[in-house]
């Protein structure tokens, strides 16, 4: 009888400790959910905004700095993301272990990185980096051309083990190679490249072979993702509509710059056929990801197209039934659902202690 009671007391102590670690008792929607899946990550339900009815619970993964493009492992126990932390002045790639509450750098600590992803049943990771071009950070964008993104020609795609070892280049072509994601079955990678003089979508096998060009229209085609069945690709695009716009686009691209102030989402088959636009909104719509029900989750500032108030939205593949997901009045972007569809990882300025700080959050999805 005493042994049973001591075991019960020990079990209760573990549950209480997990609840305290998760932020139970803090302002919000109540205690951590039963069987809290992320006990070492603080519960952040108080940062769920009015109208965010899809969010049951919210956890904050990072705390301070710039942290973005957090993408799930197949197991749902790890995230890979790009972060600017004190050990280096521009983005490096990190893996976060949600069970242990630890993280480690998987990139070299040189150059700049972007666009990490797990594949091969979590046995490998990939990301893009400029470290072969230079040890230092690439030049900052030239804002004399307005608000622009830099598409640095030093970016190549690399694979590695999840601890960062066995780093191997997949691309060595001149020009920008980045924005890579993987089909659910792991057989194809899809990415953006300037290898043919424009910013287009390509696919290849995980060993870097059988490269196939998908898009061919003049303009920026980027941020591609596969549908769950691997038959479709959704991506962001800005196709200049007249001669002057084409000239401006090409002039900027020659300087390794793009102007992202107007982008819409497009959908095509993996061979590039049946390409069609699915959003026609002011401002920039980007970072698409397929939701469990087949709709597309993405980020847009269409309500304030000159501002930085980006929210998450859902839309059908046919471009109908636009639904707003987040209502945070600053920045929400880079959504990705876990394989089981239960959790959504995204980046947000919500709760920032310093203006412009971007952290990674996980929402339990309703």
C-alpha cells in the first residue's frame, strides 16, 4: 500500500513539474492540455488573439532575436529553423529538440543560411548557405531601389546529418539556389534557382540529380511546396505585366535583388502544366503550405499592402473561401503543419520584448 502511494505521489510530482515548466498558472486560456506534448516549451495561450479560433493552445519555442522558417521533422519532435543568435551576425541554421528543450547549430557558422528542411525519414536535413562563396555575411540589400530582397548568388543547397556532420553540396551552379522543400514521400526536392537567368522553380532527386525545370514565365517564382499527394506545387510569384515592369525586374535581378511588394500564389502540376494563379490580392502573399484538409495556408498583408501587418490565411486550391487565421496586428508568417495535422508551427512578432523581434510558435490546431 505504501509503495503504491509513493508511486502515485511520484507520478503526480512529475505531472505538476511538467505543468509548471509549460507555464501553467500564467495568464491565458487555462492549464496546459492533458498529455502536454511540449512540456519544456512555455505555454503562451495569453498570446492567442481574439478571433484566432483555430488555435486551441499556443507554445513559444524561441525567445529573442530573429527566428523564422521553422519546419517540422517527420516525427513531429524537432524543428529546423534559421536564427540570428549572438554567435554570428546573420542567419545560421539550427535544429530544436522539443522533447529535450535543446537546440544546436547545424550550419558552419560562416556565410548566411536559409530554408532548412528534414527528409529521408529525419535521417538527413538540408538548407541553403553562402559559406562556400565567403566566410562573412553577404551584403545587405540596397534599399535605394525601394524595399527589396537580396537573392544572393552565393547560395547553394547542402545536405547533412541532423547534427550538422557530413555536410555535402547538392548544387554548385552559378547563381541563387535556395527555398527548398521535399515531397512527403521523400522522392523529389523542389527549389528556386537563377541558373537559367531567371528565378524559376525546379525539382530534383535528393542526391541532386535529374534536375527538371518547372516554371518558365518571366518573373520571380519562389517558395515552392508539394501537395500531400506530390502531384502539385504551390508557389509565390510576381510576373511583370508590361515592358517597363519586365525591364525593372531584370535590372534588379542583375543586382541580385527582387522587389517582393506584390506577389500572388500560383499552383501547377509538378511538370509545370496547368499553372494558374489562386490569389489576386493587393500586397504580398507568400509562404504557402498545404493544410490537412487540402486547403492552402499562407501569409499576406493584403489588408494593408504597404505595411508589415502580415496574417495567416486559408484558401482553397481553386482560390475561393478565403479565411483569416491570425489577427495579430504585426507579423505572422511561414506556417507549416505537422505530419499528423495536429500542430501548426509559424513565426510571429507577437509578444515581442523588442520591436521587430520574431519568434517561433506552435499552435494546437482546431
